[in-house]
């Protein structure tokens, strides 16, 4: 069987790449190690976690907010199996949708472990051990990422008591105490799910802050909000041991600056210390594909050092984000087709889907200061926004960072309800090189949360109206 393109992996990067390539007239095949398409994101990552975040937020609102709105429902009762079914149904709908789209675009699917036998040849080993060889002009590696563990710590996942994100979205009961290792996006999102449902949540983080890489002011504000919600944090703490106990599991950690070790026990321990590129047994070394600390090395056109072999998504440099992989999938398909695919890495939003949400795009204040870039900042709180008051979502603010000379917007950082949606207009503005003046003079509907974005842009020149 011969193809113009074979894509290994059908996560957001891989399936989007395959569809775009098919649209451009190529004969395309995809290889997927799971029994379903969609990769980590659709099966055990982005989609199921958001289903649980939404459901648990509704449970939280029913328990604590409805009465203030004049809605009397009594104390809500959790039906966890029904909530997990909502999650599973959501996953199934999305996964089946991807399968439908691949068939619609006449992309052939092969299920099994894919590996590169040589340039222009991919082998697929099925569950039955049978190997199918695919001849192809081009190969795109889109195999995503896998769970990472704390350096030097032996972690024995059973996905029941000591869990990764995969196990954390499928617990069959609410843990009395959940210990989360890692104060990044995954740990705080899944910690939020189980805290809303009744778990005590304790977070252990190596760094002296939560949400590394995000704007410091946003992270500090969010930590205070989470502590008010009931989270407990142990920052600047190095984990040295994770082990099962008679009652659950324990985590041992020591202060990074030195000091006595501390051991805390929980019913469940969630290890959420990031992810690593998945390049295991792909035949990359044999094919001569260069790697750098586990990542596939690519040039500015997603090409590896081996002719006809490309890579995108979590296996290459850049943020491990589904939408980043999607854009790279489109770009590399267009490049292979002889067009000029491109990804603007300065305008890729990042979102934390907690309550309140956090959304960030472009540079942080810390990055601008480190680069010596003169900038102006405008900030506007949701406490001064009419829609936020009406919906009882007044936590947080919008911050706009603009070049001091040109006024071009360099970054926007939002903490507040619906921040993940609000950031979109900022992405469009920045993609077109817009200024804070452009954003400030754009009419926004009233009353909406988005008015806070406009007011923050106005605040760059200290001319906000409602504060």
C-alpha cells in the first residue's frame, strides 16, 4: 500500500494534519496505537477533564450559589456514576466525530503500534502481532506525550490509589483526601474537580509558586483564590518518595532550601508533574531521526534531519497544547503540498479551566522585563464589571501589556469566569499586530464580561471609565 502521507498518531495534531492533507489532494493514511482516534486529548485528557470540570462546577453552584439567586433546591446529592457517564458520553461523541471526519475525507486508518522502518516506510504492528507495511512519500510523527514523573522518584501507578491524570478522571469514589504533586494546569484542574465534589486537596510543588510560566500576578491572585476555596499548598517542596500505604498512599517531601522531611498521607495521590514527548519504540534511532532530550528535532518547516520525515505537536519544541498541535498539523500538511504553512508562536493562548479560569497570550511582564522591552500595562478588575456582578463572578481581572512606543499589544492575561473565551478577541487583535488603542476603541456589547477587556486596554493610557 502506497500513500502520499502517513501520519503516526491521531491526536489533535495528527488527525487535523491528515484531514488537511486530504483536502489538498493527497492520499493519506493514519496509524493509531489506541483502539479509538483522538489521542490523549480526546480520550483521557482535555475533553473528559473539561466534562468533569463543568459538571463539578454545576454541583458546586447548586450547593453554594443557587440560594443567593433565589433558587432553593436543598442540599444536592452527588451521583458520581452519572457524572462519569456524562464524561464518557462526551468522550465517545468526540472520538466518533473524529472517526467520521477521517472517513469523510477518505483517510485510511490502521490501528496498532506504528514505527518508521526507513525513510518512506512505516510498519504497523497490530494486537495480533501481524505487521502491515505502508509505503509513503512523507511521514509525520504526531505521537503526542506521556505522563512524566518527578525526577529521581520511583512512582508505581496503579491508577486507583497512585494515579496520573488518566486515573484521576475515573475514580469510582470521591477521595477523602487528595494529595496532588505539581501545581501546574493538570494538577489544579483535576484538584478542582475532586475538591468541588468533597475532597480535601493538598498540593505539593517544587517551585515557590503555582502555574510556572504564567504571569506572576495572575498566579499569586489565583493561589489566594484557591486557598480561600480550601486548597492547601506546600510550595518549594521536593518530593522524594511516593508509596502505597494500608489506607491509601503517602508523599514524602523536603524543603528545597533544606530541612526535615515531611510525610503526608492521602486516600489518593495524583502525580501531575508534567508530560514528556512520546517517542518510545518509533524506530527513530534506526531511521536516523535526531532527538534532543526526548524531543524530535525539527527545522522551521517541521522537517527532521531525515528527508520526508516531519514532526509536530507534543513531540517537538514549544508548549504542549492541543491547539498548537492542530495549527502545526495544518501548517505541515500545507508545506508538504508545496504551500506556505505557518504558525505564529507568539500568539498561542493558554487556558486553565478552573473557576475562575485563567487565560494568557503573548508575553508576561516578567518576560518583557527580562528582555528589556519597555511596556505599559493596563488592568481592570471584574469587581467593576456589571455582568460579573450580575452573575456573581467578580473574582479576577484583565491585564493588557502594550509596547511603550508603538502601543502594539504584546500580551494579555485574564483571570476570571469565561477567560478562555475572552482571550480569543485578544488573539485576533495580536495576530493582526493591533494596538491597545485599537482594542480600546472597539465597541463591546453591554453588559458583557468582555467589557473588562476593553477597559483594561483603555487603562493602558489611564483612561478607563468604570474604575
